[in-house]
C-alpha cells in the first residue's frame, strides 16, 4: 500500500512539474513531414498567401501535429510563419546560426535555388523537449515563399 501511495505521489509530481517525455508515437516521421508540406502548399494555392500564413501561424491549427509544424519564409530570408516561436515572425533570419555555426537560412535558400523540393539537416530547438536536437527539414519553394516541416532525430 505504501509503495502504491509513493507511486501516485511521484506521478502527481511529474504532472505538476510538466515533465512529459515524448513517446516515439508523439514524434513525427519524415513521411508525415513531406505530407504536411504538400498539404500546406495545396492550402496556400487554394486559399492564398494571407489566409495560409495565418493558418500556418496558428498553434492549434491543422498545420501543427505532435512535434511537426509548418513554418514559412520568403526567399529574402524573412520568417513569415512559425507557430511554435511566434517571436520570429517578421524577422530577418539570414544571420541565424545553429550551435555548430551553420547559417541555417542562408543554406536553406541556397538549397532551394538548386533543388526544389529539398531536405536540409541542422540543429534546432525542439519545442517539445526544449533541447537542441538534430533536425531534418523538408522544404518546398512556392514562388517567392518556401514552406518547411522538420523531423527531430
């Protein structure tokens, strides 16, 4: 009985502290990332830029699932949508570096100019674990915009 009480107390403490390790089922796959980008591109083409960016920025919208989320930018390096870090929206990210010193946005734009769609790998803050993790992002350019969804590995 005492062990059961301790287990219940520990469980409540974990909930209170917000410590929720993400099970593998809560992690998105590369296939899901590709599918979400394709869905976002179709949404953009159907509903237009303004409505699409508003939906991409919605943290409770259809483009945020598990640890997957759509982000969008322009080919000049500005962030136009990011539902997990809204403070980035409207910012010039050309000088954004990962912990290894790689220019994420400059590299992204170069990759998109060479190949569309494309994959990019870098390190980035996982909004679920709050840790810097390796991330592979599927990117597709649509006119002067690009849309991406990354998978944390």
